[in-house]
């Protein structure tokens, strides 16, 4: 068996990982690296599911708040309930980061630095040059999230490409 | 950090995937360390050395320079 075949048949690849990767949950496997540990893949999928749930609940809570005539205490209840998936998201992200493979952690750390740097840059510019407005929050949050996501995707692809390119060299050594 | 991981892997007839499984890391991590794009953590470096039953300085190169620097500092402080 060549190393290419060995890697292709590796139990950690999504193709060989079994029924857990079938269906709609497979959509949440953002980085399908060949050779990625199953634990990392599960953690990452959990983070993505909670992130989507959080956004869905936030949008729903906002719709309920703006379109319905609910008494004041109940509005706060809706707002508080919408933070539950957010809390689960943060908890699952920390778990992914703590248990993550070294490359995964490095990528996440760089992505967070990119996100923070972008938010700082855009935030300072907006706060100093744009008059106070409700768009301040969005103007800072959106570039931060985008910078984080773009960095994760690019770095993940780069790592996967390097590893794939090195398989042939790996075979030569054998 | 330069290292002899590829050579040692070849000596032990281990693929990147096999070594990654032993070390409980992804194959991408092994590859990144091998090509010098990622410096492993101290724990992982010791685990790699343990897999090949070699001292850590046999696997990772450039540590001699650090040892020489330490010796130079010691000599300077002794001279003072």
C-alpha cells in the first residue's frame, strides 16, 4: 500500500469516518482536511452548529421584539433566552481550542488576531471619523467576523495544500 | 526550526499519517513540522523524540547554537 492509499484510507478522513458525516450535519464541517483528527472535526462541527443556532435565535428574537407587542419583562426574557446558544457557542469554541491539534490552534489564534486587528483598525477609524450612529456596532463587528472567517479558510486551505503536496515526497522517502 | 524528522521517519518506515496517529496530532501538523513551517510545542517535541528513542537535540537541529550561547554567557559571568 502506498502512502497515498494509506492516507486515503485513513480513518480520520471524512470519507471514511462513517455515518456521522452524512446528511445535513456534514454541511457544518468547514475544514475537511484529510488527516484531521476525528475529535477536532466533531468539536469544529459543534462550534459551527451553535454559531448558526445563535444567529438564528438572535434574528428570531429581534423579529419578535420588533413586530410583537410583548410586555416589558417578557422582552427581557426573550433577550436572555437568545444568549443561551451564544453561551453554548463560546463553551464549545473553548473546548475546540483546548482539545485542538497544534495546527488547528495556530490557525484559530491567527484568525482571532486578524479579527481583533481588523476590528481595532475599523473601530478606531469609524469612532473618530463617523458621527455616533447605530451602525457603529455593525461596522466594527462585521469586518471582525469576516476577517476571522477569511483567515480560517485561507490558512486551512494552505495547510491542507502543503500537506497534499508533500505526499509525493513522502512516498519517495519510503 | 530545522529537524531530521523526515529522515528518522524513513529510518523507522513510518508514514506521516502513521506518525500523526502515534503522536495524536493531525497529519498536517506532522507535515508542517517536517517542512519547518511550524515549531512544535515542548510536549510534542519531547513526544517526537520519544517515538524515535533519541534525545531531543538529535531530532531538532540548531539547539547546539543555543547551548553555545549559554556557555558563552556562563564564561562571561565567571570572568566577571
